[in-house]
C-alpha cells in the first residue's frame, strides 16, 4: 500500500519515523515537514498504527514507478501559519480572516 498523511493533523512527534523498520520516514518538527522514501517503504503499516493523531493512512494503491531514487521521495510541508498546541496530540486549526469583511 501507499502511506499518505493529513499534514494538518500531524504534530510532528516523529513516532512514525522512529518505529519505521526501514527508516523510510523523516520528520522535522522545526520545519514542519514529513517525508517518505517510497523505495524504502515496506508497507508494514507500523507508522499508521503508532500515530497518536491518526493523520497517517495506508491506501490500497501503490506509489507510482520512478526512474531515479530522488523521484521516489514524497515531501509534505505544513502550510504557513500552521500551529501545534503545546502539550497535546492535536494540531490547532489556523484562523483565517474573511476577505469579504
């Protein structure tokens, strides 16, 4: 299967990366980014099971074929202004102003 992430739910705790038996996942809390190397991923689903916010999922679809190793790396970055509440396992929704006011 293919691991996917809802980046807005992620708290960048790195549990998925630490539990990955093939070191396919890299997480940076400082840069608010999550990355998976599809060529290293063995589709064991351990990352999905350990995630405290359930932001990871595994689809019954596979990563597309690639011609080079760098093409197999998929990066997700939280949008600017995304905040994580301290001491919680939930990401905080960012407030957006209404442009019509």
